[in-house]
C-alpha cells in the first residue's frame, strides 16, 4: 500500500472537500495526459513475470460472431484459417501456441487476418478488431513467423503507446515464441537508476524489438537500431499512434526511416478503434510512404461495443455518492465476481478517489503516469497475479490491458476529449469497456453520472454506439445492483 500512497501525496484534504462542492476532481488541470509514455530502462522482465497459477483457467469461447469485413487488394487469394496448422507455421511456433498459450484454434479475427499477414507478398494490413478478440496473437505470430532465426539483426518492430502495453506484448511474445530461439528486447523508458545512455551501448542485435515511440526514435537516431533487415513493423493501438493528439510525429518518422532502409518491410496497423479522420490519414500515409496497396479488415461501428459486457448508468446526486456507490455496492458485490478497474479522468481524480477509499478501509491500488516506473510495474504485477482486486487507473490502462479476471469496469469519470471536455471520447470509452469481458467473457460497466454535463455526455455515447444503456436506480439500491450483475451474468 505504501507505494500507492504516493499517488495521493500531491493533493490535500482541503482540495478534496472543495472539489466536491464546486469543481469535480477530474476537472483540475493536469500537467500531462496519461496515455503517453513517460521517459526511459529496460525493466528486468524476470521480475515482471506474472505468476498466474493462482488465477485458475476457465474455458474460452470465441466471442466473435460479428461480421468482419475484409477488403483485400490485388488478386492474392486468402483462405480463412480454421486451424493453426492451416497457416504453415513452424513446429516450434505451433508448440508455443498449444503448449504455452493453451490455444485450441484461431479466433475469428485470427482466422481472417493471419492468412493476409503470412501469405506472400505479405501485404500491409490495416486491421480493426474487437477489444479482447485476440489481436495480439495476430501481430505477435506475424512477427515470430517472419523472423529468420539465423540472422542476428532486428527484423521485427512493434510500437505501442505505453510501456505497460509494450511489456504485456513482450510477455506474450516470450511465451508464444518460447521454443523458437528468437531473441527480443524491450525499448521503453529506462528507470534512472539503471540508465545507460544508448550512445554507450552496442548496436541492438535482438531480432524482435517491442517498445514505445520515444525510446525507439532515440535508438534509431543514435544509429543503434538498424532498420535495413526490418521485415515487419507493427503499430499496436494504431489509431492512437497515428492520431494528431497521439504519437503521429514519432510514428511517421519511424515509418519513413524503415521505408528508406528497407522498402519491402510489411506494416501492420491494429486497433479496436479507427475514427473516420484517423482511418483516412492512416490509409493515406501507409500508401504514400510504402507506395503499395494494402489489405484491410474492419468491424461495423455498432458492433464494436462488446455484446458480452452489459453497460449501465447510475445517476448519483453528488460526487460523494459516487464514492458511496463504489464502496457500498460495487466493491461489496464486486468481491464476489472478480477484479474491478475504476477509470478516472485525471491523476488528481485518481489520487482523491484512492485516498477516500483507503480512508474508508478499502484496499485499492492506483496507477497513473506520474508514478515511478518500478511502482507502476509492481502495481500491474500485483493486479495481474490477483493479489489486489481493485485498481484505480487513469486512461493509462484504457487501451490493451489484458487481464481475464476483470469483470467490472467503473467509469468514475466519463471519458471526454482533452481539448473539448463536453465532447465524449468515444474511442477511449470503447477501450475502457473492453477491459472487461476479455475473449467473450461476461462483464459489466457502471457509468457514474452526477450532473447535466455527465447526462449530456452519456446521451452522446449512447447515440454514437446506437445503444440504450440501462439505468440502475435508485443509486443506493442494493437490490438493483444485484439485479444488474445478475443480468450481466455475473451473479
Ligand atoms: P487480445 O485481444 O489479443 O488482448 O486477447 C484477448 C485474450 O484472448 C488474451 O487473454 C488471449 O490470451 C486470449 N486469446 C487470444 N487468442 C486466443 C485463442 N485463439 N484461443 C484462446 N484464447 C485466446
């Protein structure tokens, strides 16, 4: 707990009480948006290894009976892969999939996208896939099967928006590629204690590099990360990586450097969301930089919110009642159903909620971008191992964080655009919802609303996704919360 107390250090009691009267905590200005990478170590992956033996394994069902539209260019025929054997994978990779990952067959998006990725001429791919439907496997398997194990040089590069996501993807790569002998390295912000400037390091020889854009650019500019043998470049959460408000400049810089060094490098762009503007930009830039056509895979907007996750709204009279709902209803009932992530809009809001819940005697941990990297790693590790049940998070974990035991997501603050706080951030909403109900599991999302602005934002979200979000009323009814969880299939 001590580590997380630091999350509360910057905010005083006085501010807390003031905020409940006038302004919401989330409205207090942030120095930095919490979806970006922080700065630069190579964390020791051993210490980050997740012991999931205590978590138990349940049978998985493929969530995806939705319509996925694949748009292929050129005349290469692709056949959907019913079994992993249909993909021409090495025996080592098949062993990784069956023995280590314990997968039985490809999910729907894997069945459709893997043949497009693996069949020569290995065209570029822009792929949208539901949250939790198995997209990591698509690009990790793509990277592992395109690398030549005999060539000691970087051949695959995966770029992610946060160090947490880079570490998580690296864990999947290490597990899936366990029998291949393929080498890998993380390129993420270094912890100041172990920091060795890149100029003082030998050139990178690992075959797969997974990292965040700032560190990758730094390595590239220092000429330590050679691009000439690069066969495959992956952008995870590609819409954010190429959005103007995201990492567009670094991402484009990396793409251009790779295209210059190795024109035939394949580019894969994966995300659960691509709004129209980003989609247009992504398609244009891929075509312009690599001067080639590309394949696409898309899901209808209405189908994106996961069917298996029930969404609810709760009208609370004020901010204090939001805390009461979390304490008396969600945490009490949530204990019976699995783990919970509570999303807040700002570091300040995270700190205040953390403080309130801890002072009421609840054990919660909190993650946000201003924490030290080793604390961030520790909090994630404890949550992934099931040692903690409730995690408060800024949007740092909104995208990609994969923890099967998360059944409940609470939007303590609704997601809004940073530049226009009355406008919902639809993509972030969808990504937050996607933290529950991984790979077709059941889940519930509670949106806590407490004023007209929240109502307006919720209304826009419902309209955008063409979804009627059920209300749990009154806000303090134990019975109604139980019914909501029953209807979500969790009780
Ligand atoms: P992702 O969308 O890649 O984060 O994957 C969501 C979850 O589904 C992860 O926990 C994966 O381990 C799991 N998963 C992915 N592909 C499969 C598969 N073919 N069979 C069973 N589980 C899978």
